[in-house]
C-alpha cells in the first residue's frame, strides 16, 4: 500500500543506516569518557579501528550478499573482531557491538547463528563487567560470568523463538504453495466452464441492477416523494394565509424548509443505502414516536403512539423496514383516508416484532386495488415487498367507511 511502511521495510532501513548511527553514537560517548577510561594506547588503537569499521560498513552497504555467502561471513567476522577491539579500548563501544544480536540471523548461515550470538554475548558481558575487557579483579570475573549467563540465556531464548518463527514461515510458504497449486487447478476448472460462468455473471448483474432499481424507486417514493408532497402542502397553506396571518405563514414556511432539508438528507442516505436519518441517533421506538408526532403536526390528524412488550435493540435493516412501512401507512392515511384519528403500536413479541397502523378514515375495498407491478415502495404492494425482503408479512384490514388497519410482522433480529 502506498504511504504505508511495513515492519520489513523498517528493519531494512535499520540494517542499512543503523550501523552508522550506532558507530557514531558509540564514538561520541567513548570520546567523552576517554579521559576517564582509555589510556593513550587505547586512544591510538581506537583511532585505527574506527576508520576501519567505517570502511567495512561502507563496503557492506554496497555488497550486501545473501546470508551464508563468503562475503557475508567475512563481514560478520571482521566486524565482530573490530567491535571486540573497540570494546577492549572503551566499554562504551559495545553500543556498536550490539549489532551482532540483530543481524546474526540475516548474515550468517543457519548453523553459525548461535555461534555469532554467543560471541556477541561475550563482548557485551565483558563491557558490562565493571572495568571492561579483560576483567581485572575477581569481582569483575564474577560479574562477567553472571552477566554472560544472562546474555547467553536471553540469546538462546530469542534464537529459539527465531527458529520457531522461521519454521512457521516455512510452513506458511508451503501452505501458500499448496494454495497456489489448488488455485491453479480451480482456475483450470473455471476456464473449462467459462461459458456458463459468464452467463451466470450476466444474470446476476441483471438481477442486481433490477433489485437496486427497485430499492431506489422505493426509497425515492418513501423519502423524496413524501417530502415533496409535504412541502407542497405547507406552501399551499402559506399561499392561502400569507396576507391574513403572516405568523402562521412563517411557521409553515419553516416546516417546508425543514422538510426540504430532511428529504435531501434521506435522498443522500438512500443513494448510499444507509439507515434512515431517524435511526442514526435513536432506536426504533423513539424514531417512530418522533415520526408520528411530526406527521400529526403536519397533517393536523390526532395520532397516538404506543409500545408494548420488552423493547430490544433491532438490526438496522429491521428497524429501517418498519420505519418506512409506518411512514408509508401514515402518508396514505393523510392523503387518501380523510382520517381524524390515527394510532401506531409497536409490539415486541419474543420471536417477532409487530407494527400496527390504524386510522378511522373512509377505508377502501381491497379487491378494487390495481395489482402491484413490482416497482417497489408504492402503496400496500410496496409495504409487502419491504417486509418480504426480511421474511416478514403485511396484512390489511379495511372496508368502505370502516377505517384501515395495517399490520406488519417481521422476525426479531437483534442488533449485532
């Protein structure tokens, strides 16, 4: 990925530039402490060894052969000897010698890694034993042995971990090889069935396009169309009351603007197949309560909202479906029924959720309805399609002058 540095890239940078930084740091610290630790002979020896170590690093930066090659083995041996000599002159040069811990596995052959780690452990233990290399007093030797034991233990533990990681890497490589072989066989089988595969892809694409068109048609009807109808109704009130009651006109203008903003937001969410705005910050009961209240204020129809059962968090798709069905049923009640009262009940009933929308309007004859054409989101047929997408049902009880009751039942699918 562009702009992302992986762990391997970081290690590569360290092995390319780190030796120079560690050698420079060790030189600065050793120079500061030279008057306390180093004799004149040590200073002269370090003055010879330092340029040699720098030239060695420059040579290796240009060479960098494969692990276990003669050049790589020569580089590690010479650098370890130079680190030993510098640490002998001043223990702080162990800052440079610590490189042996990092690149023994990258430079040496597999059978020589532990030997390289042990030699580095000896150098590090000597630098930490008190008076540098070689230990002088008996206490220095005791400290040297203890520190060396710690270093050897740690290096062997890390070497074992490295071996296990290498083994895991080899296992992963073998697995990848096997998967590549299986993929090759699968590609061959797919090639033999290319005609059928292409036909299935075309059919799936056409089905996906049709389903997306149906979804967008339903969302446009349930959001944009309903919003535009509400805006038109508010503006009509403004037109009729603008001169006689300016305050009321301003109130309806504000409602029209709020509806326009809400419809714009819902349109954007519909295009991106997001949950309705009402469910972003509220659960379904609260969203339905706000929807019923807003609808009642806009339509002038008295409406009540009730929740029964134990409220549980619902999956987004379930909540969006029930909210859209409620909005469509209320819109129909305001537009066609001529109702004076409406009621919305949300019931949590264990394995399913029920939504009931009732009004006392003029009702209709269900047998006289035109057949549903599958456009999605239009009237009762659209409600049924929405419910069926999540394995639910919609039933309608109505008759001329008997009001209308819409009941949607969907499975209880809890929020993840």
